[in-house]
C-alpha cells in the first residue's frame, strides 16, 4: 500500500530515505530547517568506507578523550558541561568502549557500509543525475612505527571481514602519491569517495523533478498525536498530515524526539573542512593517521578535514582547530601550504554520534507510524544509501535487506 510519508531532515540520510521511498511508490515530503545547502552532509571527506570497521566507542577512547580535553587543537574533544543528556551519552559511551563491542559492531558496520557502497555505485551506473564518484580506495598513511603497528592490527581485522588491504612501503607509496611524505600506508582497495556538494545538489534536484515536495527553512514546532499514532506535524509555517513519519534530522533528532516523549542518545560531533581550490597533486583519498586528518581529491578541489568536537549544537568555528588541520596537511604534503584565506573559508558540520558506534534505524514502540534514522557519526556519507533503503523497506512492510535489530532505537532505554 502506497503511503504519504514525511521525512524530517534534508541531509544525506533524509534524501536517501526519500529516494528509496519514492522508488517504492510512496508520496514523499521533506521538511528541513535549512535551505539544504550546508551542514555535515556538505562538510565531510566524501568517503564511502567499508574500511572504517571500528566504532568510535573503542578501547582507549575514553582515556584519549580525557587527555585531549586539555588541548584546544586536539582532534577529539568533549567539552565539559553540566548536561544530563551528555552524562547519559558519556556513561553509555564508556560502557561501549570495549573489545567485546568492537567485535560485535565490526561485521554490522561492514555489512551496512558495503550495502551502501553497492547502492551508491548502482545509482552512479544508472546516471539518474550527474555526480562525482570514484572507487580508488583509501590510503591509511603513517610516519611512525607506532602507527604502522596500530594500523596493521586494524588491517588484519579488515581482512578477517573480507576486505582487500595491501601494505604499501615507502617507495611504492611515493610512486602512487608523489606529493605525500610518509613511511608507508595500508591501502584499502574496496573504499570509494564522492564530492558531497555534487551529490547533494544533484539528488535534491532529481527528487524535486520526480515529485518529492520540499519545505525548506521550516522548523518543527510540535506534533498532534493519539494513543498509538502521530497524526500531524506542526511547523512554524503549516500543519502537515501523513501516514508515516521519518525523523532523519541528524544532531537535532533528540530535540524533535523529546517533543514526542522519546529519548534518543545522540550528541553532536562537530567536524571541520578546508577546501583548496587549486592543484595540489594529491591523487588518492587518505587518512593521515598520526594526525587524524583526512585528505580527499574532489571534483575541482582538494578537501582537508578532521576533528570530533562534542560540544553541543552550535556552528562556532574554533580557528585553532582549523589551523591545526592546515598544519597537519603540510606535515604529510610539504608542497601544500594552505593559505590564510582558505582557512578563513573553512566550514563545520554537526555529525550525530551514538554511544556505541551504531546508528539508530527503525521504529520506536511509542507510536506505530514513526521511524528514526540517525546516529551515524562520521559514517553518514558511507551508510546513507543503505539506511534509506532499510527505511523504505520498513515503511513498505518488506523484509529488510539487513537485520535492523542492532540499530534498535530503544537499545539504551
């Protein structure tokens, strides 16, 4: 049965949900508080990364986070503040930062990301709209033996889970990536990357052409409900009726969920990007391991990015962090000197981070007609297509492509 579906959120997760719902024959409306031209879906490295198997909640991350709290330029930062939601999130993050959780989560993350990569490639092949996408793999580059050993362990986990990983020595790396100064790298062959701006703009225009309604610059104010269902969405501009509601509003999801008496443990993790719109000579997407910095050759520019700053919902750019990203780029790419004007044009985005490294995908028991799709942290770009597909299958009462139980909305209740 075809349904009227409202999707709250116009990021990668919301647009992919709209796309696959449309393919199932549903009538779709997307509501977003912005004009869908900025945010985490536009400010990311563009990686589609099956290689990223390890959840953020991993052994040692709590100690690392405490240590880094005293360094303003650190790549991982949790701002101390008295906030009950943050305390609950941090408590569950600490409980999840175990070897057991990593072993449990790794195959789940792998399957979700590989499905998403396949769907991304399928969309590119079908040429519904034009966007940049390349399957060139990902270099995890290191300069010290310590990080070589650390990444070697991660590479073995990847191989165990069926990924193709090659160890590249210094000489071979110099042939692959002449601009890079590194002792070596682990090359994850299955990874790909895309240019976020290209894809997001193309997808938005395509969906509009296919009849998806968009209400932008429109804030969710409240809901009307009965005992079992949400019956109406109230925005600052109108009232909307629907059969099904999808909440894919990223870091803002807990705010919307609270209006319905639903708890979602998500914290906003701020990330930054600097775009260099001149030739850098960089050929391959890379992660600069010692510095937790990403470098990605995109359509017409090179993007450098990084940090995970958990400091609430705000768009404040801490220049010291941006400057550190620029310094990091120069350490691995000595010929790349990022100008002050490029630093001034840096942007940030808020990524929704769950406590255990797995997203929330599926229904909540409070109401029969609501689904959530959030909590992907740095993996939203890598997992957006698969999430949209799963959401469309849930709404269409179909068998889901993957088991959605690990993504339960209620797993921390």
